[in-house]
């Protein structure tokens, strides 16, 4: 059996893929498609026809994170990409990601990275 690691989920080639892993891959695909539109974990669980409690158990088992934390992580990754590769201001990035309060966005960004969006941009300018 050959096992490869992709997106922190193990994929089995040429063998049976457990339903749990299929559900997690579906969740990751759905998050990638819809993370800008909705951040409600209930949306993702209902879209996958699985209870939120069960989905959180799966994500915690494989990722050590809840669905909400995976969503926040994806938003943060997108914020970093926008700050590094665009000329959008931190306020514009916040609005682009659907965060209505730019100050809240900056506080959350600083809490996650240890630096403000402006400092982050200056340290990793790739424009």
C-alpha cells in the first residue's frame, strides 16, 4: 500500500479510501470554494450531510483543529497572500475577505502572526 501526504490528509493510492478521509477531502474542497462567502461551520456540516459534532471530531482527529479553526486558518492564508501579492490596503483586504471591521481584522491578524498587516507586508513584499 502506497500512502502519500497531501494537504495534511493521507491519500491511499490503488486501495480503499476510508469514508472519513473522503469526508475530510470534501470539507477541504468546500472550504476552498466557499470560505469567502460563509464562515458558519453549520453550513459546511449540512452541505456534507454530517452533524457538526461528528465533523468536528473528524477534523480534530486528523488536523487537531475544529471546522471553525480550519476556516479561520484558510482566511488567514488568503489575507497573507493578498497582503504579499497585491497593493490592497489592510482595510481593503479586510473588506475583500468579508470582514466588516478593519480594526478587528488587524487585531486578529496580529494575534495570529505576531505583527500588524503593515509590518507583515513590509517584511515580505513580493509585489
